[in-house]
């Protein structure tokens, strides 16, 4: 499904007719009892009754600490030891040969340690470390909650990226945003619950924001274009090539024609067709203004770095994320990625490139944090910065670092996490998580918990089995909660 | 389920012979130790996930009772009395195995770990007497088998002998009056689209409405049944259930350039009415079927492409896991597609609802594990087999092959001579001479052996005369020690040669000692060595001093396969400064000459290969070599590395029958068992297959299946609305020789099929809104294929020449692919990652799964597509232009013609009035009427009677 259809599904919010619900009926616990059907038929617009039946009793188990998530995906895997995981031993051991259990070869190998390419400093009142790669974000460390002990599945980008998004390296499973959409629905009934801006086109592509076996309207709505970091958020077929008068005339003619053709029937599906044209008609005027960057104040654009060449692309994504959050989208993913075969942050031979990349996202992210905070949105918005894995503390091809799923850093901010906090640790070189380890399944469980969902109860019965985002794993990391 | 594993765990435990302390015997000091040191650790770190109090028993393990660690969880007993090293509990808390680290939130303190070790050493004193919880429903195969779908088909139905007999009998008994037949126009449109996916021509409508009797209808049905378009329509239904796609999905979405062969095979199969049982057998075991001529053989191979058509992440670096993921996908798809069974559920535990134990799952996994379906590399690839090229292509290919062969001969001769001189061993030589290898090489024949090692030459490529293996006797400690003198200190690479194969040990410890180095490296001997298929790099190390180096290969107590030892090699990183064999000056000159010639020959060959015409290939599978065929072990909790008992290859116990002639389903040691599996699936006595097939055909014509969960005939699925009719038709299907066309015709000739769909305000609509009794025809939307084909038919753009490759020759990536084809929609590439826009908008079958019945959503994006997309605007303009070509038209006549072409009927008076009004109120009607005709065409595309079968 492409962006337009997913968005429309959500603008519509729910399927328009009982027949729509029939297909998922085969697999889900939801059931369209005759009573619900009569309710549907007896209500003026019918959606209310159906809406209630579209979710599998997934009311939040507790007061949610976060109403929505903004996920900043740094595709390719930024190096933890060059960004936030300060390792003095690594600096001391620079150029020395050390035994590592190398993920790729799955063997113990002797590798030459490489110190971070950037200097570290303590920041804020909490005194958390950050390298000079992210000077602007570093000003917000008192709002950040670092997890230094992340570990995950998958050594290659494809499997690891799918694992990050869906909790499975290979099998086709729903994306985390789709689970959130399924579990909580939309905060704003006129908007999709899950939006993905300019997502990666490779490394699993749409499967990373797909619904798999969940009903189709839980799929992430793509704004912009997969693989194009600078695409403007747009929806397909939203504009007619005709003039306004012609559009109106044709719309009314089709409405009358369809009324004539559905006369004498009580098939709700035919009402559905008529409704779908009405909604499409409304979308043409309304959804176009979902994101309005051009009309933001100059000051706002400035703090996101919009207008500066380096930061313009990601700055727009960050501002769009704030606007979507403000409008009530549950799960917003923005992406620092492109469509090349090597992901953006994948510096196997050229670690200095990290500096250019950080320069593209540092100011926009800091702007997003500041803007959310001053609007009071940071309190119930969880910001999540991370990637599919981290990088090795040893060098590869001279000035590069290899993939490392055994230990890396991610940070959270806002919605229910301890500010200025750091949790877990890697070994002395920053290679492998050793203390208070947080598996990707654990992070998923924790984020769902922050949103008021129990990861063990958020299940979907597909073809005879209850599926979960966390499969049979996952530990809620209560230690990081405020 | 966990009880079955409990049994396994107990079985594994037996023989250990430990008697744990009973509470009574615990000495006071030990009891105090437990209470003071152990219980607090367990309560604080373990109970959260392993206690009744927390309501959690992760991994099937209790740690709040003695019986808990005794019986253990899914991975076996947690602790063994007095055996500190052998106790899983200790292993996990030590964090030595990255996959087994407990507690997960962080390693215990050294004091805690040492206390636990002491506890085990003391004999695990534990006063907690609580029993294992055995409550909950167990897995009772016999009981579950009583469910209707596993029961034999009913064969006697009294005097009922047709579809209408069954349907009307139910209707009458429920007091329902069925609706009358649909109008002739509506019926003919329904029939043609159902049979061919194409809209009827005006002359067909006119001919039928002039004489709308039964014979005339039958005449049309027969004619359309005989078209190739029937194959395109019904082949597409089948492609939905075999999850056909033109790319792999997964991380890289690799293109399937040869998938189209399977698609065309399926289309032709339905056009030719290939019996469904034969089709299924060909999908599962085509490569093993007898054949009369080479073309039949090729078709059979192409059919097996079904098994490698799945959405797979071929990048997965853990190849054992990758293989199991593929097998899992194969089993799950096969179960769903042909038998309506959710077999994938039994990968990790016995099925929660259906009569499918895990052992059945692995019985089938063994069959697929014995099949060659993947070729491994960094990014692995599905298996392919060459297929014969067209005659033109054949000439080019032959010429090329001739050239290649002559170069190969030259190269091989050069290599042979070089090999005799101890240089550059030919890659085809089974035994590689030691002399040909650089660096220091120690062969197994010169190694120091401990324990019995078998000499073998059966799996080629090895160093010297033979290689060694340990007879897979893990319980007897054995080792092979290679020794050599290092002439000086420095950085050296140590390599090992072993003969790789799937039955090898995956974790062979190899210890390197001497020269200031002491290392142990683990080698997975199933992975083919990376250097010339011979040597695998153990590591590169800085040896601080010269002297004796030993490299020791050991077997392991619970190894999962044979341990191999062939040779070791030591290479200097700084260049070939190590001593190797000496040649005379004459020989050296000859070697130089030969090497130069070889270089030229190889470069020429490479050049030739680069310009090679592509050999046509089909996605397919074949059996592995006989010696690699075997049963496989149950994987506990579905974790590949977690091996349980072996499950003999076989089928679903729930669907075997009493009078089954077991011999003809006996799986031999020499074949994978796919042929027997296929024969079992399609046996007339199999209670599932014929019913599932009938149901699939029924739903495409009647809107819903007799079993509404078409892909799930298990206990969580729905029960049939008309169980007897289902069995009646299943019998008819088998009796007709599994003919799709016969069944399609039988359904289409019934009154039930021909009913009107208009529900109106009838009593029936209130009493049976879901039309479970078939008192009317279901209102069905055109699927995306019929919709797009209809639009292109009307614009005159549809290219009816189908078949052949889906992807352009230089296809790179599905991302950004331009869907420009004007062929029928069944030929539009079905990508897994970047789908065609119309596919996603109009509910195309998700190519990742078996889809028996597509979703039928009614969503605004469909409306947006139909009103605003450039595709619809362009096609509507072309369609309108076919009516409007500069002449002055009679507006009403033209409107009638447009309706007849587009909706297969003339407009009602109301529609005519609305349309005339719409046209004439167009402000540009006088100056530019064609815009108004285009607008009419577009509006009709968006109208209900175009989008639905009425």
C-alpha cells in the first residue's frame, strides 16, 4: 500500500462498510456481530459502531506516560564510541591489538582498537558525556535519557533494520508503529496514527513501516518519498488536473449516478462507495495542509535550521514531526537515510564522514527538542534517537568501523523517561553491552509500556496464533522511567 | 506443549543419574546456606520471570521450586547435582554464551555467582517442595482430530445431487425465499468477468439479451472456459495462494528474473485444465515426478519454483538459521495453500489448537531439509535449474559453450602440469598436493592423534591423501595435534583445512599454542572454507618467538556433528618468506612459463564469460545428494541451534487415514520424501485437500467460501456453512479428475450462482445479512486485475499478448520501476517492496502470504485514484475519443453506446436524464464536447455498476 491509500484509510479512520471488515474477520478476534451491524445501520454515519469493533480491546493498561512517539532513525548505525559512549580505556588503548568476538565472522579475532575521532566533554547539570559531533543536542542532555547497553539481532543492515522496526529479522511482521496504531488508534480521528516521512527505500523498505497481517489501515502513511531525504511531504492523487468548477460538477454527477445505481438496495458497501467519494472530496481541501512549513515563523524555521543547506532537509522533517505530533499523530518516524546501497551512517572506511552527517541532523534535532519543550509537548511526547545497530570500537579499512549489534547507544527524551539519566554500560572499549543490557525487544517493550500498552497483552490473532511485537521476549526497563 | 518438552527434558536427563536431595535429607548447614545465600538471589533476580507468584514461566522454567530446576525448561534441566560446569544455570549466570545470559538485565555480582556454584557443588540443597504445575490442557491429538475438517468426507447425501439441491434444501428448511435470477445483462457480465476477467463486448450482450435462455448461457460459458483468458483469470487466483512475486522482499528485495516462468506455467495449467492434484504434486515434487519428454521435465522443474517463491531475507549471515527460515516459510505456505492448515504455529511448540504436534512439523522439516533450495554466499540465493533455450538462443549458447570448453581444456591442462610441479592446484582436483600449497603445511597424515580418527576421502577437496573425522563420537575425548616449527617471530596467519558438509560439528574448538600465543578459536565446520574451498583462516597473530607451534583440533562432548581435521597451513603476512618446497632451475623456468600462459588463458576465459549469453534458468528445487538426506531434529522453541530428538520424516498424523496403504507413502533414505508428501497431500483420502480446493473455487464465484476462513480449516477457523455441499463437491472434484473447469461450470450453471444481488428491504436481508444461506448473489467488487483490464479495454490500449519475462533485461531494482506495460494486469510485476500503485489501492493480494480471499475495502484513495490519477484521466480520454471523432453525434444515442460498452447495459431513464443534464451544463459543451465525454467516461469508471458485479 502506498502513502496515499494508508493516509486515506486513516483520514477515513475506519473501513466504511461491514464488508471491509470481513477480511480481517477471518483472522482476528474482532467480530462483527449482528448487533453491531444493526447499530451500524441505525446510526447516521455508521462509523462509530464499527470503530468500536475495530480494535481488539486494546485500551491502555495504565495511564500512558507518552501519548506519542517521534522516532529519529539514523539509518546505517552511528558509532556509539564517537558520539555518546565515552570510553577513556579506548583512548588509552588506541592502536593496540585486542581480542574481539567479531559479530560478522562469529569468531574471536584480534583487531586494532581505534580511539574516537572526536573529543568528549561533560554537559549540563547531569554531566552526561557527548562528543563534539553533536554540540547542539549536547545542550539538551539534561532532557535526554541514554541507554548505553543496547544490543540487537542481525549483523547486516537488512535483517537488523527489520528487527529494529518489526522485532523480526526475516519473517514478515507488523512494524512497531502499526502495533501502536492497532493498540491505541489515532489521537485525532482525522489523521493517521502512524506516519513515516521519507522512509528508507532499501533494507526492507516498506516492510519497515508495513502492517503485515494487521488490518491494512494500520500501515504507516508515507509522507514524501521513500529513499529521498529531501522530498516534500505529499499525498498521491490529492490534486485533480481539472479546474475547481469542473471537479465540483463531476463530483456531483458521480454522486447522483451512484445514488441512482444503489437505489433499491440496502447494501452498506454501496453507501461505502458514496461515502468514500465524499471523504476523498474533503481530503482534497483538508489534508493538503497537514504540514505547513512555509508558513511557520522565521524564528521557528531558524531553530530547525531550515534554509541552511546542510540542515534544510532534516530540519523540514523535524518541523513536520512537531506539527504531526501537535496534530495528534501517534507514531511519527522521520528518517536520516537515502536510497544508496550503503546506508547514510554506514562508515566502513571513512569515519570522518560522521561529522558531515551529524552536521545535517544536530541542529534540527536540538530545534525539535527545544520547540517541543516550549510548547509543553515534550511532557507527553517520547523522542527516540537511534539506529539498527552501532559500530565496532576497532578499526576497519583504515579509518572505518564495522557493524556492531552487540553494544550501542540510543537515547530517549520526554514522555515518561528520566531526564539527564544514563542506563546500562558497555565494556571498557564500548564493544559489548555488559551491564543492565537492553535488547531491542526490551526497548520495544519499554516504549509500548510508556504508551500505556503491555507488550505481552498487545496481541493479534493471525491464522490461529497470537502474535506480539516482542514475540516471546521483552523486558520493560522500569529503571529508566521517571 | 511444555509438557512434551518436559518429557524430552526428562529423557535427556535420564542417564545423568543424579538424585537430588529431598527436603528431609538436607543438613542444617546446607539449609542455612540455601536460605541465606541462594533463596535471596533467586527471589531478587529470577522470580520475576520464573515464578508462580509473578505468573511467569519464561522458557518453560520455574525457579520457585526444586522440581523447577530439576525438570528444567525448554533448554533442558537447569542444574545437575554436583556438576558445576555442566549446569545450565551456572553457564547462564556466567554470561559465557551470548545467547544464554541470565538474568537479562545484567550479570550477577561475582559473590552471587560463586554462591550459586557452591550451591551446585554442594548437591543443590533445596527445601522448596512445591510440585511442578501440571494443570492446563495438554495436547490430545485424538481428541483434536475429531474436528470436522480432519474427519473423512461424507459420501452419501440421500437424493440430493446438485448444488441447488443442497442450497435450496437449506433455504427451504430455514423458511427463506431466494431472489430471482439477475438480469441477462448482469448475469452475462458476471459470467464473463468470472471466467476471463474481461468485460463483455456489446455484441455479446446484444446476442444474449436477444435470446437469454439456458442453452445460450451455457454456450457462452463453454466458449469462455475454452479461452486462454480463463487461464489468466484462474491462474491469478492460484498465484494468490502460492504467494507469487517478482522479487524476494526482505532486506534487499532481490529481483526474481525467472519468476515469470512459474506464473506462465500456472496460467497455462489453468487454461489447459491441468488436474489440481497434479498441479499440487508438481509444485511440491515436480523434480521427482516421472516424465515422458524433456519439455514435461522442464515444466515439472518450473512448478517447484513454488517452494522458493517465498519472502526471504537472503542476507541473513547465520546460514543455518536462514535455511530454517526458508523451510518454515515452505511448510507454512504449503499447509495454508493446499490444506488450510497453520503449520507454522508448530515450529516452536505443539499447535495451541489444532492436532499438529511439533514432531509433525519437524517430520516435514526433515523433508525440506533434505532438499536443495538455497545456494549460500554473503547474500545467499534461491536454487535454480537450467531450462532449454529457444532455438535462436541455442545457437549462440552452443557457440559460446564451445569456446568456453576449449579454454577450459587448455586451462585444465596447464593446471595439471603446474600441479605436478607443486604449484596452483587445479580447483577440480579432489586431493590437493601439499607441495602445491604455499607456506608451512602440516597434513593430517603427519599429525599426532589421540583417540580413534577415521581416514576418509568421500567428500572431495582435501589436502594430501585423506582427511580425518571423529566418527561423531562426542563422548570419547579425541584430538588431532598438528605441529610445526616457526622459523622466526612475526605476524602469521594460521589456517585450517576441513571437509565441510551439513552434518559437521558447528562448534569445533581449535587451540593454537606456542610462540607466545595461546588461543582457542571455534570453527563451524558446516561452513565451506573461504580460501579455495580448502582453508579457513583461524586468525592472524603476532608470534613473539620462534619455535614449536601446535594446532589442536578437539571433539566436544555434545557436538552436533562430525569433527573434521585435514591439514593446517601457516602463512607469513609479510610475504612468502617461509620455507616451502624447492624446485630445480629448469622446473622454475617451466613454472614461470606455465603460469604466464595460464594467466593469459584465464583472462581470455573471463572475457568470454563476461560476454556470455544468459543460460535460461528456472527457480526450482532438487533433492540433495543421497548422503545428505536425513531426518532432522526437533528445534526446541524453534531455535535452530537448540536441538532436541530426531523427528522421522513424515506427514500430519491428524490427516492420515485408517486404510492408508502405508507402504506407498514410505519415505526412502535416498530421497527427500517430497514425492510421498505430495502424494499424501493429493490422495483422495486426505480429508483436507479436496475440501480446501473446492472452497477456493467456490469463493471466487460465490463471493464467500463455504468455509469463510479459506486459508484456515483448523479449529480457529470457521466451520462450513454447508458441510454436506462441501463434501459433495469435493467428491465431484475428485471424480472429475480434479478438473477446475468442470467444477467452475457446475457452479456457474446453478441457480444459486445466477441470482440477483440486489438485497432491497427484504426480510432475508435482516435475517441473514451475511447471506450465509446464498439466498442472493453476493455483491462482489471487480478485483484490481479486472478493473484495470476493463479500463484498458475501453480505452483500446489493452495488449492481450501476455507471457514472457516480467522484468526488463537490464532491471536493477524494483525501487523506481516504471510500470508502463499495457499487458493484462496479471503480467504486471508483483514486487514485494515497491508495489504498483493500483495494486496497493485496490486490495491486490499481499505477495508475502497465501491469500485465499482478498480484502475488499472501500476507501477514499480508490475514489482519489479514479477521479484524479493521471492513469484514469489518460485512459478516459482515449476511451471517449473512440466514440467522439469529430462527427456530430446524437447525444442520447452516444450516451447509450457509452453505457453499453462500459457497463454492459443501456442507461436507465434516470441515468440518461442525469447524464444529458451533466453534459449540457458543461460551460464548454459547445466548444469542446470531447472534454465532457471524457468526464462522462471517467465518472462511469467511478460508478458502482462499473466497480461491482451486480
